[in-house]
C-alpha cells in the first residue's frame, strides 16, 4: 500500500427535499452568486424556480448563466469568467450533472487566477485558488459533486482536457435521488457506466496489498450493477435503487477508492478523443473503450482480471468477466463497439496520435501511440 493523504472538504447533504436548503447553505459563502445550469430539464421540472425562491428567502442575489452542453464548452466557461469578474460575484452555484459542475469549477478557477483558463487544462499553469462552488446534483454519473477533477472541451481543436486540483472540490453538494426520476433511460445508463469506469480505473492497479480498497471497489461496483438492473426492470421511480446509485456515483470518484493505490486512467484518456471528435456522451464512450482496454491488457496480470470476474460478475474466467460486462452495457442500452455509435474507424490513427499529446498514458501498463491504436481497433471490431 502506498503512502497517501486524503481530505475531502465537500459537505454532502443527501436525501428527499434537500434542495430546499440551498439558500441557507449558499449564504455561508456569499450574497451574490452565479447560478449555472443547462436551461433544460432543471427549468422544465420547476427545480430552478425552487432554487431561486430559496435564494431569495436567504437574501441572495444571483446572475444566471445557462446553455451548458454535454462535454462542456470552453467558450461558455470564458463567458462565465467574465460575468463573475464584471458582476463581482462571490460563488458559483451549479444545478445539474457533471457537465454543469465541471463548467462551474472551471469558471471558479478562471475568475480568480491570472492567465488564460485553457492554460490550466494544458498543464502550463496550476490554480492557486478558486471561488467556492456549490452543487445541486441532478444526474448521478461523473462524481464531480465531490471530486478534484474538471473536464472541458475546447471547440477550436476540438480538444477535451482535464484539470485536477484540490481547489476543484465543491464546498457542498446536495443530493436528492428524487431529482433523477425523470431522467431519460439513456442518461441514466451513461451515468451508471461512467461511475463503473471511475472505479475500474482505480481497481486495475499495479499496487499490491490494497485489500480494503479492493473490497470497497468490488462492493461499490456490485451495488451499482444490482441497482441498475432494478431501475431498468421497471424501477425508474423507486427511491431505494436511485439512492444507492446516486451515493455510489459520489463514492466512485471522491478519492476514497484511490487511497493507497495508483489508478490507471488510460481508458478515460482514450475516450476523451472519442468525445472531442465525435461529441459522444462520456459514459457511452467508456462503454466502448473499457472492454477493448481489458482485452488488450488481460495478459499483464490475469489474476487481477480473474478476481474482477469472480468478485464483481460472479463468473470464473477473466474472458467471461469481460463478456458479462459487455452484456450488462448492452442491457442498459450502451454501445460497445464503434459501429454502435457511428464512430468512423478511419479516425483511429488521428485519435491515437492525439491521445499521447502529453506522453504515454496509463499506469497499469504504459501505452504509447501504437498501443492506443491497437485498443481503438479492438473497439472497432
């Protein structure tokens, strides 16, 4: 087990009707905020109106910025940074899923640090501070509600890059599973796939003697799979499975499952190129990439894949475990091959070149451009 430091400052407020506390929680950090959301379902459901009423009751003023898209765009982040600076806002309030939260985090960094915001994502500079960010989560998936990560797409590439910093952790996150009842099945499935991928990135490690986090990873994955099956067999509005999924999504990416071990993260890098070039949903891209990554790397440590098969999927062979995972993705409506998502395999050489922009990727096995191309081709078979 590796040495580690673990500190998660995000206050989690979980349960029914907890969004009604947003005014009180926000007032701790400021009286003028940027209210950031997509302008879509959160408005139609009446959630944004309830948020505004709660803010008003706590004498909090807000400026609204809408228009967040999946794979959140740099241009909107820059617009938000200018709004925060010009209006002298004190906090960012994100109402939505991972895209809204990541866009909010980027605005929070860009508003109080010198330099071009994209330079943080190109690893040229690191943030020294950030405005506080608060969250009302509506789509359990990315785990951004309590993570240190933030991913933005620069339309001019297009490039998709991540920025990791302790300053990215929200100060509070409100998680009400009832807010997910109306999610389309595809969005629910993308979220489930994303949180499984976050755990698998950590689970496939070269580190030994990490029994506790192995068990935590396996238990969390089983919980996600079991409750996903309940939701997709007619339990769309059942509170219990929705609650399990929402909490598992936060645990999957809040750093707890990292402790004492080094994760891989090659699959996320590989998917970022799919997302950037084809604007595919992150979860859908991961459903395509992860089986291919596993097939390519299974010989590195067959025992790790066998344990994954047995402890997570209840089967005995590593190959069967991968097949069970693919079948699960298909069950919830996810693509598992390029052809399922209309991805042109002619772009494989370009994606393989782009994915090693910062050098080799992955830690379970270091991957270069040729390795990346081979994995993409497995995903296209």
